[in-house]
């Protein structure tokens, strides 16, 4: 029996456009993304609920709660959280026994504080880096979040068959310990890509974020990932994409990798 899955939207927020596109100049990225008057772009926290044989596992948890009014205004956060997303899907939060996180940046991991009974799964490398605050961003690993999960964290070491039909794969680049999560479904492999490729505009190899710790490694990892996903006909979940959260990998007329939306899941801004 394969895993059933449900896409969840655990909150909307905004990030600086220049930071999101790194070395790609605004003159290029602004052709397909329109920033607001503060040069910010809208994003969401896509999470994935997977279910099989009565077991429920959540992949990612969004930015959660506990933010000051100043912080919410700075990040353009709405009031949605993983709890409101689960409520909309008629899912009891206490029924989730495991939370798998791609990495521990706040927009992916802070919602873990709202799920106090769930075991949290993350790569050992990511945990060590988070505890050491190994990042160019001083406030992306939140002590209040790490304290909340320290007694219930389960660490993976490298590529791991976490459970039947669930594989955790390191994808070095955005951080040293980031991982993707591959899930076997009735329609093939569904992969939660995370910040290796946060939305469909980042399919280009040069389109790395200013937030990436290792831009060159991210480029190399992305190339290998796209080849793997294309060859094996994976379906991808893009963690921050509002309009096209579910895509497949195709090749365009120039024989370059491109992403094709699965229109059933497409949304408006």
C-alpha cells in the first residue's frame, strides 16, 4: 500500500526579491515576478500530509506562531499556521505522530512548536548546524524552536530509508544538512524539494537564493536532482510556490529542464 497525500498551505509571507534570486539581476527576475513597493515578493509555506494504514506524517510545518507584531509586519505574515491548515483539512493535530523537516530555518520548522507530541525528524548535520547557529542569517535558526524539539528530535545520517516508501536524501546547497523527502504514492514518486528549488522560477541552475550557504553546491545539486527527477518521472512539491506548488520536470525546445504545473493544484496569488 502506498502513501496518500494532501497539500497544505500553512501561511503566507514575503521575502526580499533580491535575496530570493541572489546573483540574478532584478532586470531579469522582475520580468516574471512583480515586487511590491518594498521590493518584496509573496510566498507560502507549502506542507505535505501523508497517510497510510492509519498513520499520519507531516512534512514541514511553516513559520508557526509566537511572532511579534513588528516581526509579522516585517515578513508580511498572515495569521495562518499549520494548525489552521490542518483544521481546514479536518485533521486532528494530535493524530500526527511524526514531523519530517527538510531543514530548520524558521519558515520550515517554527510550526513544530504547535505540534508538541510529534517526533521531529531532521538530518544530524542540520541539527548540529542549527544548534551552532551556523548561518549567515543571524535569526533563521530560532532558539525557542530548537528548545521545543530538542527532547523529541530523531536524527538521520545521510540518505535514509525512514519508513517503507519514504526516503530522506541530503541535497547540500541551501544549507549543509538540508534534505528532500521522497514518498511513494499510487502515481509514482512524490518529492518534497524544499529550498533546493523553492518555486518554479528557480528551475534555472543560476537561480539560487542569496540565503543559500553554498551557491555553487546548490547549482551542482540542482542539476543532478533535475536529471534524477526527469529520468524517474517524479512529481515535485515546491515549498514556497503559491501559484504552481505541484509540478513535473520536462525539457523545453532548447533541451533545457523546465517545470510543468500540475494544473489541478494551481492557485492564484
